[in-house]
C-alpha cells in the first residue's frame, strides 16, 4: 500500500470481507506497506478496504482468491481533505 507519492504506508488497517459467508479477515500494513491475510477462504468475491486516519479509505471489490496463489492488490491511500 502506498500514498500518492508512491511511498509505503505502514500501520493501515486492511479488512477483507468474504461476500457469501460474511467472514472478515483483518491485517495491518507493515513498514514496507505490504500486508498478508493468511487462511482466507478460496474463491470470493471479497471486498477489501484499507483505512488509516488522515487518509481517504480505498475499497477494491470482486477480489477472487485462488488456492496456493498470492493475490497482489495495489492500493493507494489519498490524503484526506482538511476541513
């Protein structure tokens, strides 16, 4: 996960929601901006949402997970508007 300047965003919360079952998987991004969600159900669709205070959340829908294959998502959190 990166910011608009392509810098890693550590400490962001990532939630994957399995649509058919409602099962939630949660993780936080590491110092390099990457995250892992082990043990997820094969298939999908999943809705993946990344959030961090001071940034606009980003959601990716219709993510499909295959057995034994890493699924890479490129997420970019934009700066939240200051009011």
